[in-house]
């Protein structure tokens, strides 16, 4: 099966739509090998993700109106629970595959193939184990932590989503390592087109249970398309896709994947714990519904930095592998500015229109506009810092990322304990405070990298001058 759409000449479109004042910058981008790679990846990532996110946002608005505030709050809690387990089920295999496939696909294709195969095997093992655990402990989780015993059966269905999500993460990571962003864009578009009617129909005819089954079916479709695409990419790059000798790459899992899991483990459980604290308050599931609706706009606005991050990681990994710090830092600073330029205007506009945006979900949601404003401001902050996460991963500094995320989690949980009585806006504010602390740490990290890059540049210039003028 070949996943393709009609051919599009991106260069022609870019020059046709580019103002004359920006033509020199476009010429420099076209003539730069790294710049061209980034541009191609960005365009295709945005195209696929934008179409998919638009379709899913429209679908979710309909689903929320069908389920109501409390019903959508229950669905949000199901998704938060899956998200918490998914951190461990996925074992950061997507990030691991992206970094190492990008690093070795040209220099050592056999090793790249072994890492892809091992990532798939570990995803099956960890995803299967955690899915079985969720299914087995669903009654206890629903009764003792979610204060909703009736959700036990739906949690068991969600175990299917957990398993498929682990497999999809490893596959998408490998595709990103190949810089197959055009293929990923096509998959995102197809999944969005298929998901829209399935999700709406599931919620309309089956309520909460139908919506969860629809999400599971969507994950299954995504897995199939990813599987076919990854097979095609490995064949095209002549990379062997088998488990023979993959045990030799176990060290990659310990050196990179394990600390990456610890870093991600700070996020999912913290989000889940704070959501559990919220739903155990008076009218908690209604407030969870408001927070879930606001978080949809976080997802919509954050999709661009996420897509840019997928493009950046393989480029950063390759550049750092070649000890090219100067070019790496130029790319980092440029992408931080680009994220700010694109996302912050939308944050401002959406904040002004927040009462109207929340009323799209039903009149009962309109009063939750302050929650949306806090979430939007948080989105802007996280978006600007997203490239820093990618350079930390590309440099292999995952224990540093773990420490940063631990600080975020401590502030988030502590803030929620203090503010949860304010409902959804209290939880959203606590999360924003955590990201403010993380901002300080990341900016300090960037400052240190910039200083190191300037030092390396001066040393290189000095050596060149010494050779030229002995």
C-alpha cells in the first residue's frame, strides 16, 4: 500500500507566495542543505497535523455537546489515566528511535535497523504488560482513585488504546528519524478523515463507551498505516528490519530510553494526580469537563511546536554528532523565535475570544473562560521552549530533562493542593506555575550552550588565523 497524495511543488508555492522583501531570506534557505531539510519537514508536518487537528477539534466539539460537561469530564479522566500509563508503556521509544535512526541511518544502516526492531519489540512488551495491568486493576482504579466505580468497564476498553499507543509511538519515532514527514502528513490526514465520523458516531450512538471504542478503533487504523509506511521506508533506505542481533543495542535502552522514561514519568502521573484531586471535589467532573475543553485548545495551538520539534530532533542529532555546535545554536535560536512569532498572536486572539470559544461546547462551559485564558498563556510559554527540549534530547542529556520535569511536577502538585478548591482554573494556574519554573531552568541551559558555542567559534577562528599567519 503506497500512502501518497498528488505531487506538490513546495518551492514553486513558496516563491509564488513570498513577498519581495523576504526573497533573499528564501534564497538563503533554499541554498542551505540544513535549511532546506528543515523547511521540507516543517511544511509537510504542519500540513498533515493541521488538517488532522482541525478535523479532530470539530469532532471533539460535537462529542462534548453529546456527552455534556460531566460525561466529557469522565472521558477526560479516562484519557488522563491512559496518558499516565502510556508514559511507561511507550518507554520513550519514539524519542529513542528518532534520535538513533537519524544518527545511524547513513553511517550504520544495520545498527539503525536493529534499533528499530528492538524498539518495536520493547513496545509490544511494555505496552502489553501495562495494558494488562490497567485492565486487571480497572475496578480498583475507578473506585478508589476516580470516585467513579461505573468507569471500570470503560477503563478496560481503554487498555486497548494504551497498547496501540505504545506501538504507534515507536513507529512514528522511527519515521521521524527517516525524516519521512511527508508520509507522516499523509497518515495524519487519513487518520483525521477516518476518525471524524467514527468518533462522532461512537459518542452519539454509544455515549461514553462508544466514544472510547471509537478512540481504540482510530488507534488501530493509525497503527496499520504507520506499520505499512515504516516497512516502505526501511526498504527504501535498504535498512534491514529484523530482530537478528538487536540484543546488541540493549545499551541504547539503558543509556537513553530509561532516563527519557524517568523524564516523561514526571509528566503523566503529575497530570493524572492533579486531575484526580479535581474530580474528587464537589462538582469535580463538571470542572474536569471545563479543563478538558480548555486543554483541547492547548493541543490545537501546541501542534505546530510539536511538529517543528519532530523535524528538529533528527537535524539536531546529526549536527551534534558532527560536533557542529555553532550551526546547532543558530537553528535553536531561530526556531524559538519562529515558535513565538507564530503561536503568541493566536494566544492573544484566542484569549480575547475565550468566552465565545468556550460557549462552542455548550452554554454551561462559557463561565470557564478564565481557565481557557490560563491554558492559552501556558501554551505560549511551552511553545517557545519546545526547541530546547529537542536539543536536550539530541545531546543525550536526559537526566537533566528528568530533573527539570521533577521540579515542574513538584510545583504543579503543590500548587494544585493549594488551589484545587478554585476548580479548573486553580489546576490550570498550578500547571502554569510549574512551567514558569521550567522556563527559568531552560533559559539558563540555553545561555550556557550559547556561551559554549561562542567560545568554540572564537577558538576555531584563532586556530585558522594561526595556521594562516604563523
